[in-house]
C-alpha cells in the first residue's frame, strides 16, 4: 500500500484550495476524485463569481466579507491570469428588494457607487474555474477516475480501498456525503444549471439581479463573445443517504430524472435567458454549453470545517448532552484526524481559499477555528433532538 501524510477526497474548489495550502507545508499529499478532471460537479456548474453579500450586520455576512477580501487578494496575487476583475453591478429584483438595498447601504463593507438602478462594486470578479483549480493543485499528486469504496481506521491510520494509507484524511466531497456515516452531518443538495452563450453583445462588467451575467470573453475566430449566465436553484425530494447516484454523476439525464420533467433542462435554459434579458439586451444569442451541479448547503447555511465529531463515542461518554447539558467542544470525541471542508453553498470560489487556509493552519499549526464554522454546532443541535 502507498502511504501519504495527507489524502484529500474531492477535486472541486474546496479540495484544490486545501491541496494548495497543504503543499506549502508537505509534499506527501494525494488529491483523489472519481471524475476525469477537476471541477466536474458543483464547481463546474459554478460561474466562479466573486461578489459582496448585501445585508445588515450578522455573523454570516461577516464571514463572507472576510472571505471575499481574503480570496480576492489571494487570486490577484497568486493567479492573476485567472481573475477577471471588471466589477459587478447589483440590481434590485423588484420594489421590495430596492427598499432593502436602501436599508443596506449604511452597512456596505466594500467600495461602491450608485449606478443605474443599483450598486456597482469594483471588487466584483469572475474566476476561470477549471484553470484556477488546476493551478491550485499543481504541486500535489493527483488521482482521477478513482472511486473510494471503503475506508478503515486501523492503528491511527486511514486505509482507503486497501490501496492507500494516510494519517490525515480530508473530505471535500460537497453534496455527496456518502463517505460520512454521521446523521448530524446534514447537507442539502441545491441543484443548479448554468449556461454559456455566444452573443454579438459585448458586456464590460458583471451583473447580478435574479441571475448573474458575466463579462464577455472574445471568441478568437469570430466577431462574437462568450457570456456565462447562472444559476438556477432546485431542491428535490430525494434521500441521498439511500441513493447518491445523481450526486456521483451530476449530468443532464440525472437532473431530468430528479425533476420528473424531460423538459427541465430546456426550461431552466429559457428561465436563465429571460432573467438575463431583464438585465440587458443580448443579441444573436446561441446556447453553446450547459453545466449541471449540486451545491452543498448546510442546514444553517454556514460552512462545516474541521474534525468530524464521533457521535457514538461522544454520546456514550456524555449521554446527558441529549438533555441540553452543556459540554465544551474541546471535550467532544472526534474522529481523529478526519477533517471536512463542506457546505460552501453558492459561494464556493469566495469561501474556499479563505476556509482552506484556516483549516490547514488548524491541522498543521493547531490554530483554533472560529466556532460558528465547526462541526460541533451541528452535532449538538442533532443530539438535543434525540
């Protein structure tokens, strides 16, 4: 069996970001994915947009603000060729939304100016999703088209498929949590569709209203441009703990099956085109690509970062926790050296570098993670309902 100091499962933006920061400390890192390349699931469907979160002060808004500041600087300094920084114009969806915009203005955390119907933010950007993931994982070993069938924990070592061993296992598998046998680890799959169109319209900034519309990318052989439009949001009544096939293979046919509508992909395409036309006029439109993926959202919308809590051992040691008795997080029993970075929702390319850096500093240098992003919060809520 081949041994590594760290094995990361999942080669989306979360896994690739973890790989990057681990590679600064250690060269015995393996990144595994069941697909043929990087960003084949949610990170493929993502448009890679970087945009501020508007609203009144709260912990989640603070997290997104910190992450956006960090990740924008990170991409700009390390991968400037994969960052398209043209700004974003945030436009209210309706009169009610416009009133909220006015209420939010005193709490805006970024440079902005009022423009047309909304707020223009110079920090607004788009990331070349595949290319940035390729570069993030450049200095670690990679294994694609590899399915993990079983994981064993033997003598402080994780054994994967009786082929690989590691002392530290990091799961960044997004909406597919089939490798995690913990009921409190509740991830909701939010399916989305993004389209890429060819158009003769040149767009010089990003827009966001009911959907996001990217700046134009010139097509070298034509006097036309590629523009990304996304994304839709769908939740389906499907028990992924019983069958995770659609999450393992998030393709068009599975999306149609989940939605119980053979026309669902076309309907979503038309929805996105209509929403984009409500923002600006697009001429000579031709849909050239469709991306489908399931974003991973936690029940409280905060990400999940750090060691997994071992619910069985923790409840055996502290059975009274089900009655609401307080037990410090430091005393909860973890799955030793089994880490997660998950629940990034629709802001993966904003949150991933920031959270991956926090996680790696926690693993390598024992730096404490912010409590509102760690797994004990979910375990305790689940335990009180038993």
